C-alpha cells in the first residue's frame, strides 16, 4: 500500500511540474551575419560571439546551481546568481563591441588621411599608368570603401549587440526558471513529506482521485501566489515551530467598526495597541454579510470580499503588512460550518441547481429532517428553534443549525471541502497569521447522531492542518470548541497527528467566574490541574470574557458531590452576575433564557462584572477601589495560567456595559451586544492619568504585562501546578522553567486572607514590590494577589 501511495505521489509531482513548466526559450540569432565585411568588422563580430557563449555558459552554471541547491536557501542563492549573470552579460559584451567598432572606424579612415601621414611607396605599391591618369576615380573608390567599412562596423555592432541581448535574455530566463524550480522544490519537499497521510485521509473520506488531484494542483497554485515576505516568514517559523509559545504573546479581540470604524482606522491605532503591550490582534468577523442577517458577521455572503463599510482586501493586506513590521500577528474568523443564505452557492441552490443544492442539506419532504430533530440539540431554542428551515419558494427544507439565514454546508461533498480549503488559503495569503475555525464541532453531520464532535470533524481539521503546513506553515489554527473539558481537548489531536495549534480555554473561563461568585477556589484548582496535566504541545488561549456569552459549562459531577446541583447552581450564578444577590457588585444581562429549564447564558464586560459600573453609578470611591483591585487581580491570575492571555478591547481601560444596543432594531434582540460596545477613545485618552479609573487599570495591567514578558518563567510551555493554601478563597499557582521558579497567589474574597504555603527551598522576591521574603504564610489583601520568584 505504501509503495502505491509513493508512486502516486511522484506522478502528482510530475503533473504539477508539467502544469507550471516554463516554455523553452528559442536559441539566440547568429551574430556573424556580415561575413563578407572587412577584417576589422569580422574581428568585432568574432569578439561579440566569443563573449556570448561565455555568458551563456555562466548562466547555465547559475541555473544548474540553483536547481540543485537545498530548498530553504535556494531562492536567495539563485537571486544572487541571476544578478551576477545579468550584470556580466550585456554590459561586458557591449563594451567589447564598442571597442571593436572604434578600431574598425579608425582603420577605415586611414586611406582617406594618406596626405597627413605619407609613406614611401614600393614598386609593388605603385599604381598602373591608367590609374594615375584618373585621380578623381581613385578618390571616389576610397570614399566608397570607407562608407562600406563604416556600414560594416555598424551592421556588425548591431548584430553583436543583438546577440548580447539575446544571450542576456536567455541567461535571465534560465536564472528565473532555476529560481522557480528552487521555490517549487520547497513546495514539493513539504508535499512529499505529507502527501501519504493527506491522500489517505482524503481518499478514505471521499474516494475521489480527480478531486484530490485538483486539490493538489490548487495547493501549488496558492503556494506560488503567496508573496515573498510571507514565504520568508514561513521558513523562519518552520525553523522555530514554537515561536508562538513565548512569554511576550498577548492578544486583543476587537470588532473593526466598534474599535476604529474601518480597517484603515485599525491601522491608525496600531501605536495604541502596541502601547497596550499587545502583539496579537483578533479581528472579529469582517467578511461580506447582509445587514440585519449577519449574526455579528458569522453569516458570510462572500469569503473573498471585505464588508464594504469596513474596507477592501487591499486594505486588509496593507494592515497585515503593517502589523508584521511591528511584530504583531493577525487573527481572523473562518466560518466553515455554514454560509449566508445570500451566498452565491445558496442563491443557486434555491434556484434549483442540483450541483449547488448538494453543497447543503436539502430535503423535499419533512421525513429526514424530522429524524435529525430527534437526536440533534437546538442551539437557539428561543430565537431560532429547530435545525431546519422550510423554503416555500423552492419547496425544500434546508438544514440551519444556527439561524434560518445560515445554511449548513455538506462536507460529505468533496467539492465543499476543496472550495473551503481554497478560501482558507486565499485568506492566509492576505497575511493572516491565525485562522480561528468557528463552531468546529458542528462541521460534520450524520443522521441518528447529535451532529456534534463526530469522528469526521477531526479528519477535516487534520487535513486542514496538513494543507496549512504545505502551503503556509507560519499560519496557526485556533479552534472554537465551547463545550465540556473532555470534548475540548481532542481537538488538539495527538502529539504525532496534531489538529488545532490552539484552543480556547472555555471551561477555565467559566470556572473563574464561578469562583468569583462563590469565593471558593476548589473547582478552579481542579480545572487548572487538569490543564497542567496535558502535553505541553497543547496551547490554550486564556481569557476572562470574549465577544460571546458566558455559558455555565462546569464540572457538575464535582459540584454535585459537594451538594450543588446543576439547575439551581446555574440560576444562582445568573442571579449573582445580574446583581440580584445581596453580596453581588456585578451588572449584566442574560442571553437565551429558557423558561422551561431556567437555563441561560450571561453577558457583560469584565469591568461591569467586577463592580466598576456599579461603583461608578453610585459614586462610591471605596467600592471603586475594590472593583479595580478585583479586575487587576483577575488579569494577573490569567497571566499566570498556562497558555496565551487574550483581552477584549476596552477591558484594558475598564470599559463597562453599553446599553445603547437596545435602540438598534437589528441588535435589540441580542443581549451579547451589551459587551460589544464602541471603543471609548475619550476614556482611552486617560490611560496615562493615574488619577482616573481608566489610568489606574491601564497602568497596573501594563506593569504586569511588562513583568511577564521580561521573565522567562512565564513561557507558555513552563511546568505549572497548583499548591494547597488551606484557605478556600485563596488560589496558589506554581510555575517552573529552565531553572526559574515562581508562585502566584490570588485572593478571590473581598476579605484579607493568609495563604498557608510553606516552601523551604530558599528566599523569594516579590516581583511587584521587590520585597525579599520566605514563601510561607503569605498575607494577601481582599481581591489582592502576589507574585513571588525564587532568588
């Protein structure tokens, strides 16, 4: 079986090579056309022809050298050789031709200027008698000879110059061909290394040779279209595959329009982003959608067009290039599960075109849809009940797991997979560094199942990972899997067969807010221990909140053993964060409340959940100090976790809930817009003023971020563990990396506490105050924290 695959792999390589081969350049025209001209002209022509083969030989040597060079360095070496060849070809020959022409011209003039330089005639030189009687004719003959000599020189020079130009052209084409061969070599090296697995996965799922051949051809096409700067970054990051695991990685999520109006506006704010110590920006959905039917940008009408009010693809490329100059990475959402009903495929499917209907799940009667409904849960039972939508204009049902205007794609069709991979590579070639795969678990559908987390989903993600490693290896895959811990981790794949590079640490985020409400760190400690026990190759993105709601997907088996049942506990959490309980300082709103189960998710900004909104409204300075302390402590705790921290834009200045969404008819039904408000640049102007709420939060977070990036103990792949503090409200996290050790202690209570740890291995230094002390019996103020590093 392996022999067969290898044979097919080689034939695949030949096919792609043939498809992209450079046409053969015709041989240059002969240079010695003036064969009957005077000897001096002949000498000029001979000189140019002699030079041409030498240049040609040099160009051939450069081409050969380029073709045989090792792939990573080949392109640079070929460029040098090509430059050298071009420089040697035309100027050198042209110089020699000019010299020869000058010599011939001088010789042609000598007979005419005989009186100025007389010589003694011999008997052989004396003219015949008849000749002496006709001096005028002799002068005419001399003039004619001179004219012919001059014409010969010009003709010879032109021929020589033409030959030199042809030689230089041939040399340049040979060098270019060699350069292309060297570039192709990198592609084929990656392809050969991964083809067996990619082909096996594709054929096992689709069994379609022609579609696989088309896929491979297009992988090569997108590789060739990738610009030189991105290819250089690919090579650089291939040499350092853990580049994204450094301790300076800090992300920021933002909606382009809310943050700065449009893409050009975002580019104008890069200095502010840089000032916020951020080097990874996640641009929330910006591709073309239909107003009023966009689901916040997740109902894509065109995967290759930017929403008109936000800019163009050219603007996007300019932004990513500007970010790369500042060593910033750019992330975008890639919605693989569905398209908008206004996408070209959907419009043609609605019109009855079978090819396009097969790209979705169409049924002409309710029998199969009803069978699906028996096993598939509803995502939005209140606002979009059911998983199918009836289309009266075409007399069919179509699967719509999310909203009726979002049609699920049918990945049983290889055409869907191929086309979506082409969209993925198109966007990667615009300079995107991280592709966030939206709604990963939903991608594959099978009758009789929940249509969640099916085996084929992992096959699709694995193939996508391989395709990225072939065409754009510097691009990372970030999976959005908002589910229980045991269902999240499998999307990393295995160490040998990885899938996503990174996943959202959803459960830890929800558990963090559970801890804020209960003042009990036991469940959080358990969750962190689970994460710490995973392979270091698995990288989580840690966040306190995002653009979406907070769902209470906690470990209820653990809580149940401690007397907390799921339904009443969810109700408690929702009441607490709405500010309905006595000891709550939070403000926010529910999302998708189900009156039957009393289940709901929650929406608010970090600052509002910490009490900044309430304290500001009540003009309570003491309460504001407590709220800021809690906000900063939670960020410090997030920076200490294993993984990459990400903040939502506005959180760096403590921005609170925005209730104006209720005035917009297209948003009023969706409470998630409460924490998607426009960036308050008037408040951001206070970032440097330590007497303002914005300045206090910004400057304290900035201090923590700078400490984190200066200390290698915060590297993503450091060892991490939790330590018992013997206080239910105090969490202790230990970290160790290459000889450096630290502890982070965090008080989730508003009351002062003592962390009863007892490390006996020496003295520790407070990383914020510089105080040197033992790591034992550490006092932590209410909502306070402490970073201790061993010295």
